[in-house]
C-alpha cells in the first residue's frame, strides 16, 4: 500500500459522540463530547476532554461529576445540536424534549431517552492545551431494560449506538464477531447420524 504522511492530528476514528450531562444543584446542562474513552477496567475509569470556554466546563469544575449518556442513532440530531449550541443561552433538554431522570450516585441528571448512562466522578484534571482532560471513576451504569435478553445479558446491538468518525456520524453496522472469536475453537459439526439419534 502506498502511503502519504501528515503532521500529527486528532484523527482517531470511530469515537463515541456522547451526550454529557452536568449539574451542580443549581444549573443543569447537556453538551456533546467525542473526546472520551475508557482508561481502566477495574476499577472502571473514563475521561472527557473539555475546552474551558464551554458553559459545561464551569459546572463540571464546580461539581466534579458528569454522566456519559450514550447516543442512539435516533438522537443524533439532538446530539449534534447540543454540540453547536451553548446552555448559556438555551435549555437544551427542553429544546429536544430530553427527559431528565435522577442518577443514583451523582447530582447531574441522566437522559431517559439514552439506553445507557455512565455516572462519573472526577478524580483529576489535566490541562493539556486546547482541552482539559477530566479523569473520572465510573460509579454506576444505568441500562434500559429493553437491552437485556431473558437471561439478563446485555444485547448492545439493540441500543443502535452512533459513532463519530472524521467529522461525520455513522450508525454501528453488523457484528463481525465476539471478543476472542479469532482464537475460539470451532465446534465440530454433528454428523447426520448423531442428529438423528438425538431425536429418537
Ligand atoms: C460531535 C461533537 C463532538 C464534540 N466533542 C467535544 C469534546 O470532546 N470536547 C469539547 O469540549 N467540546 C466538544 N464539542 C463541542 C461542544 O459540545 C459545544 O461547544 C457545545 O456547544 C458546548 O456546550 P455548552 O456551552 O452548553 O457547554 C463537540 C461537538 C460535537 C458536535
């Protein structure tokens, strides 16, 4: 493959466009964040990188808590809009009929229309340049019951989550395999004989 070389840039894709809710007891707001990810499994830790100019930044700095509300493709217009308008001027929850529900561990509300929400408490803030990175513990996860099968297994494909890649939104497509499938031994096909005997 022939390649060309560019200078360093923020080109990691896809990333999740999440609706981040913040609140300090007096003010509540929602804004869109794509610079987020997981950084530890046990205990679960995450981060969001936020520009200090954001209204949400002020609230976050004061309260130190936020929720990552994962965005289904049905909410992508709201997600985009919340990422180009400031809560200083408009109530974004009202504008998009996003229903606030109380979180279990934090002050900011969760968004009922989002199928999954991670409740987070900040433990550090690193000033990196354009963005300040808020590192946080994931204290709890709220899951819509429709995402669970009869045995309680989370079927993430039911959430129809959106992805963000190089300035564009996409919907997650077909499953390519489960974690570890490439090393999993294939089950031997049952011969006709044994299938028949099973139905005797
Ligand atoms: C897809 C998308 C991703 C974004 N990601 C970030 C981000 O990671 N960090 C950030 O500070 N702003 C990000 N923004 C911009 C903020 O969401 C935007 O400035 C918003 O209006 C801030 O709202 P607020 O002033 O109510 O806090 C993103 C916007 C969009 C549309």
